[in-house]
C-alpha cells in the first residue's frame, strides 16, 4: 500500500532542516512554512544527535515531522502494517 493512501499521512509533514544552532532547529515545509522543532531534553543534550542534524542539513534531506507537536518522527516514513 502506498503511504499516500494511508490515513496517518495526514499527521506527517515533509520538511527540510534549514538552520541548526543549539538549542534550536528550524525547518521549512513543502508549502514554505517555517517550523521550530520541539526537541526533548535527551535530544538537546545528545552531541551525536546534533552532529546528525548538521549532516541532514548539509545533505538537504527531507525529514518527516509531526504536524501537531513539530517533532522529528522516530519511525521515519514508515506506515503501520495493515
């Protein structure tokens, strides 16, 4: 099944990380809206997490972000199996 056909896609927005500076991460959605990502205390204190965000920024990758809480999603683009 295509992810676009799944109802959970309504809660996910694709965005590119455009700015990474501790403790903030700014992303731009496909529609051009800018979001400040909400990071957990664990993420904020994890140096490997910040290194990976900088790598994502340099690669200009699209990442999945939850629409409601503006958080990076752990499971990426995977949909639940039916």
